[in-house]
């Protein structure tokens, strides 16, 4: 099993405004090329693409390949579970949607203090262990977005988990809120294998500010900005899989090329990335990765990730596009509709002060 996995949170779309409008034919082509290049790990989750990602997996893989030809990871939608009785319903629905018969890797999704407490109360890990005994789960783990102390507690209380999925990238490595390095070191201390998510931070490390991109291009004209981020994550001890959310053929070819010729970062490259971090910190004000978890709980249906992306572009090029703003909020809530309920903050893996940042955007609304 090669170290690169195909993440399906950001699949190609026919209509960029509609997350459910997955371009299935193009995704099939991307999956075919990925497998042709010798890679076979695919990662999905119940809520991705407004619950359409698992069905896209079925059409791209289950209906077109033998089950042994691909490795599939899926996740229990812990935010939706209201009682232990609901675990079988969601799990069986996932099996049906993907048509996969079993999951090679299965995760309790987005564990953190609140969600872990509910999962513990409802017996989530115990249910998953039963599915593992029945052969419907081959490897059991969890994805995690919280502090290292909480992570240590989960691993101490569940020493039998097979792996952990962490947000790791060179930009967040020493971030005091996200704690990439501290969480990584915690998992290593517990001797668990690691899957890396957000290695390019939702595209931030692939689409760098011009000053940063020029710096990397001057050092190596043939290496993409994303390749540095992927190599950083893949070269860490205990990491056996790095997920990348690819939605173009160019990305598939570039990423697979990186992993076919994987080399650790050298000291000069590490020094250059330190400079890149400083440049990004100056130009990206809101560290949103567009995961959409905030949208799962927003009572006003405010398109928070899209608005944050618009604001970050404004901070980089000093141009706030009212046309794109109006397009983003069409039939949805606008920034000034925020109730300051802070439910979104509790659900945000990046721990962004979302209502405060929405106020900055509301100032542009007409």
C-alpha cells in the first residue's frame, strides 16, 4: 500500500455553487488514473458533499472494480448520532451507499472533548468493535481535531484502536491552537500508526501567495508548492498514509509523482518553508480549510467557508468582490445574520473565532 490516499471531501463539481453536483465521469477518470499509477486508498465520510460522496465512491469504485482492488475508509457521523441505537442505522446506510460490503479502515469521526463524551456515553467504540468482530471493519481508528491532552486521554482509554488520523502540515506544525506537532508526538508515544489529513491545509499550501510561490519556484522550478507539503507529512515516522483531496488530473499526476519518488525534505528546504510560513501568516488572515463542519450546526445556514475564502482573497489582493459575495449568499444566510451562538466554533477543527470574523465580512455587506 503506497502512502498517498485519495480524499473525497473536495471532488470535482459540475456546478461550483452546488456541492452535490459531483462530476461523476471526471471523478471516475481521476480514480482510474490514481489506481493505474499503483495507488488504491480512498477516504470518504457520511457528510462529505452533502452526503453524496459515498454514492460517488460506489459509482467510481464498487461498480467498476473488484473489492480487493481498492482500500476504502469511511467514518461514523458522530455529530448526527443522538443515541446508541442509531449506530447500526448509520453504519448500514454507509455500507449500502458505498456498496463496499466492509470497510478496510473505519473511523469515529472528528473526536474532540464534546464529541468524544457523547461517543463514550452512547457506546460508539463498543459498537465499532462489534462490527470489527463481524468482519465489517478491518481496522478501527478515529479522526481527531482537538488538543494533545484530550488525544492522550482517548488513546489511554482505548488502547486497542488500530490507528489515528491527524491534521498535520508544516504550517500548523507549531500552531499552539491546532497542536499538530504535540498531537503527532502523543500518537507516536502510544505507538499507533498515523494517517495524515489536511497536508496542504485545504489547498492553502498549494495556492501560496505570489512571494512564497516565487521563493519555492526559484529554488526548484520543477516542484509544485503542494509537493513540499506532501513530503513534509509523508516523511514523518509512524505516518503510513497521507490524504490529498484531488479534483483535477493535474493534481493526481503531480501527487502520485511525488509519492513515486518520495524523498524527505533536506535542511535547505526546511529553511525555505520557514520563510514561506512567515509569508502566509502575513497574507492569510482566517486559517479556514473549507471543511464545512461549521455549516453542519449553523442555524442561519451562513456559507461560512466560502465567505472566509472571499475575505482572505480580499486581504491578499485588496479587492472585495461584491459580485462573488452576492453569489455566495444567494438563498442562504449572510454574515450579519450571525446569532453569535458559537456552535460553529465548537465544531471548527481550526478553532477559528467564527462570529468575530463574520463581523469583518458583514462590514462589506450592502
